[in-house]
């Protein structure tokens, strides 16, 4: 690992201070955002084209760009993955997880979920580089296997509870557990 300020090697992985320039380095969670897009009581799911969890089902979403609001990330990611324009209509919750990078190292993620609806046509044109398949499913017929087992199943359970209660804003069902 190298210092992002001066480029010198770090003495050990974060959290640490660069011995050359004093810059602080932390193992902060990377923010991610997803949208639970519903139309006619059915939820949009995508089958991943890339690792990790290639060919498994997921909620459309991804990493926030620097300075990008998570709601904007959710809208952008749904459009990039499915061609669908959406409108955020509520907040579901936040879940902590870990994401394996290409080298196998785990990065902490902060996964933010929003309720959303299509803002126009529901005709989709998925990005085959990111998504193998995109489809809508009823709450009782969600596909498996699911990607990101550390948070997607919990978020979907919270979504089912919110949908059955007719609520677009829910209690946070994730515990403050150490990941």
C-alpha cells in the first residue's frame, strides 16, 4: 500500500499514518446506493454479468462517485444497468457489508437502499457488460441465488415488510453489528 498524498510505501495497512508526510489513511466504508424499483407490485431485479457473484440476482445499484449523492447514484446505476429512468419515492435503510475486490481483499461498503418507481416507460435495454438479465418479480417469487449475501437478503426482507405494510419509509432492520 502506498500513501495517496506522497506516494511513499505505508508501514502497514490502514488505519495508519504515512511516516514520510504524515497523511492519515483509514479503512473507511465505500458508499453504495441501490433502488428497489416497483411497478404493478413487482420488484426489478438484475442478474449480474461480472464478479463478484457473477450470474446471481441483485438489486440494481453500485458505488457512489466522489461527491455524488446516494439518491443520484441509485438513479444513475438503474439507468446504466437497465436503461430505465426512475424516481426515488422513499428511503428503506442502510446495511454494512464487505465487497471482495479483484485481488480478493475485502472492502467495507455502506449500502443505502431507496424505494423507487419508473418515471416513464418500463421498456428496458440492459447493459450486457453489467447485467445478463433484468426482470420484474412479485415479492413472493423473487429469484435466487442472490448476490451480496451479507446485505441483499436483509434489504429484501425489509422491502417485503415495508411493501406489506404499505410503507415507503421503514425502521432500520439492520443491527449495528461489526462486519
